[in-house]
C-alpha cells in the first residue's frame, strides 16, 4: 500500500511539473474559439428552430447520441444551458443578434421559476435568466430569479439541513437523496438574497453547503455522489454513488461540481472554510494517479478499465471554469496554469469540426455510463462551461 501511495504521489508531482513548465506556451486562443463557437452555434440555431417550431414543447438541445439530435422540454435539468451559451456569445461579441436569440430561448425556460418539483432551478433558471439579468439588468429577469429561489427553498428541510434533490425513487432505493450536483444551485439562492434583501435564501444556501461539506466527503477529499438522509431526524442513512463506477469511487463530474460549488460559496461569503474545501477538492482531483497528462479526466477516477474507458469533457470544462475563479482568491499560480492547460487541450483535441457533432462545440463527454446513457457524446453543459471558462480567461488577461 505504501509503494502504491508513493507512486501516486510521484505521478502527481511529475504531472504538476509538466503543467507548470508548459502553461505559458499552452494558452488557448479565446478569440479563435469564440469565432468557432459562433459559427457552430449558428448551425445549431437553424436546427433547433425547426424542432421548436414543430414540437411546441421541446425548447433546448441536450446531446447528439446514436446519430440523433436530442432536444428537451423546459423542465429538463439541462434546459437552461443553451440560452446560457447564447448569452455568453453575446457577452463576448456584443453583437445584438445573439442577445435577441438569447432572449427568445430564455423566455422558453422562464415558467420553471414556479417549479417546486426539482432541485435543478440553478441550472435551469440561473444559467439562462441569471445571465440575462447580468447582461441586461431587466427588472423582469430579477423577479424571475427571486421567484425561482422561493420555489427552490420549498425543497429545504431544516431537520436535514439540505435541499432535497430527487423526488423520483424507483424501487425505494432512498428516502431523502441529496447529490453533490446540488451545490451548483446555491448560486441562485445567494443572488436572490442580494436582489431581494431576503436573507432566508442565503441561510438555506449556507446550511446546505455546511451539511454537504460534513457528510459528502471522504478522508481523501473525494466526494460521494449521493447522501441519503432521514427527513425526520436528519441522520445520514447511507452514502452512495449513482452515476459513477461504484459507491466508493470518485465520479469525475461530481468532483468538478464540488470544486465549483465551494468556490462560489467562498465568493459569496468570504468564509475561508469554503476556500479550504475547494482547495482540498482540487488537490484530490489533480493528485489522482489516473489523471491523464492532458488533464481531461476519465469519467470516473477509479474505473478499473482505465485507460480503456471514456473521458468526460464536461468534467474538464467545469473544472477549468472553477479553477480560474479559484485562482483569483489565492496566490497559487498552479490553478490558473491547470485551467489554461485544460482549455488549450480542449481547443486542440476535443473540439468538433464545424457543422458536425450535432453542431455541439465539444466532443467526448459522458453523462450516465452505468445505465449506458450519453456515453462519449457532446453535452450542452460541457459547451456552456467551456465558454464560461473562455470568458473568465479573457477577463483575467
């Protein structure tokens, strides 16, 4: 065991040296990437418009799987990413044609502000309407954000101290499930407090973050995917991993969600325990002996089939965006170097040729491998966080 641990530490050290030595040269060309994203998304809009006009219920693209373009309804957790992509392209280009398209597709998500049946309102509403308000300051968007936070707050249980994730429960496998992904929805609550002055949203976010930090993480700072609670007592029933390789494995996207979520918590609270938690997660991710040299992780860090198993570009894009923000809160230059390396490698080796890949930007993401769903495909949230990271990279320059 000691030899194995030493090998893992040595691999991490070598990886760190390689990143540090190559980061200066490997900087992504942000202007080139946005020009490419504009062109690809223009093709995407043509395809989306035809489907939306015909179906009346499908509103956003999610993936391109088995040769088929997949659209979703507004209540799908991924529905807000496409409008968010349009807002990000507008943010970069300042071309009003992108703002007009962003408004059209954002409007199709707005009714979800009243949806109390999901924990994903941060993804759905904040990635769309949140960006809309940030870039336009339209008071109508402000009201939607506040209402969405009210809806999300109804899923909070003071006994457990966390927001319930899933209502579906096939075969009674769990009671009050809370997944690490839920950390991503706290940003909506923080913003709602700033916009409304209602501190209840802030308090719920803090409670959820603290409870998640207490119960979701292992001694090595990797995260379980789900913690199941007893809603009557708040006690933990079990800890499992649904979308990863095994209960005790480190599902790559789950680690990225945690890194991003706790970085946001530090931004909004300036409480150093959240900064420290984000740093611990980052250390786990990049100390993983299975992390490839290009820093695009396999879908699960502990899949025994590595290297003959899929990557997850979505996890890489989320991680890059989180690292760029995290780098602004510390003197650790390694965070920015790793983010630059990820973005450069995504732009060089994981980007689809124009007018292919269902017109998604990036290749090789993995959604839910255990049920053989969305494996080695493009995913809209990979594209969203890739563009977000590019924007952050540009601003930091």
